[in-house]
């Protein structure tokens, strides 16, 4: 919070929702207070939700206080980002449930929705098919106009089958997403600080994705900063 106040031209804040707040009223009060203090987004990490044998294990984020916070974010014009570290398929039903129950909330799926390139050297065919199936699940979300895909963490999506500057990621993931979702539903990110440890580093990630837009300035501007500023507000300004 101090960083946001001290350097508004550089930093915007995104909250991490704590699902241990099972009291929706309390969770909503915290959300509204922090939004008033300048935070502009909320992150859902599905792996923070506890296992509950009494309920459908695939529906965690879209029930209880998680759903109430998600809906309130739509009313406050606050996007919700979801990080599917272990694969989109594990959370697909939960994600669709959120989308169906709050069409006003903008959902951001980080890191291409974690739809990695299929690795033909995987231990079994099921693992290869899972990677391809995950990407088809991601494409199926195109019908929900409030879904945004973050073009970030290229090295993670490469899945050890593609190297910097990630030509295969461009062909098999980025180009397909651009054709399916359009420029205004893609948003650049880097996965800093981890990207700094990878070949090309932070600047390399920027240059790579910019090069993928084939010098189309409208596409480049939308992906590199336009979508982010539409969702979070202009850097150095106040979100309306």
C-alpha cells in the first residue's frame, strides 16, 4: 500500500483473497476498504481453498465467500485474476460457474491459463493429451466476453519443448488466442521476478511479445498496455 501511494506512476495493487474468510460480510468489508485505499484487482489462488469432502471438490472458488467477493468485484468494476498453476482442467468447472453467476465481473486468466505446449517426451500419452485438451478448454471460454487472457510467463508455457524467443509458443498459443479472443482481450505480463532468471530476461519478454504483433500498432498497443489500462486505470491516474 505504501508503494502504491509513493509511486503511483509505477505500481498498482492486486489483492490476494484469503478463503479462510468464510464470513462473507467480513470479507466484503475488507475488500471494500482496500479498494477505497487504492487496490484495483483481486487474485484468486484456487490452491488456498481447503479440501471439503462434503461438497463438490471441483467447486471451491464459486461457492461461499469466494463467490460473494467475486460478484462484488463486478459491482465495483474490479477484475479478478485466477492462477491455475496445475492446469486449467482442474478448475474449469469452477471458473465457468463463476462466469455464469456473475457476468459483470471481469476475469483474468494468468499465464495463458497455464495451457502449456504439449511435450512429446512426457511420461505417457495422457500427459500430452492433457496439455492439448487444456488449450481447447481455454478457447471454449471465448464465448464469455468478460474473460481476459494474460500473455505472460512464456518460459512456463514452453514446457521444455520451446526455447527463447519462443516461436512455437507464438504459433501454437499466441496466434490462436489472438485470432480467437481478439486484441482487446489479451493482456501482456512478464511473471517478474522469475522472468529475470530466464534467457532474455524482463526486456526480452517485452521485445518478444511486441514482435509477435507484426508491427500492427493497434494490436501492439492493446496487448502491451491498452487492455491493462482499461481494466486497472491509466498508470499515474485514478481508476474511474
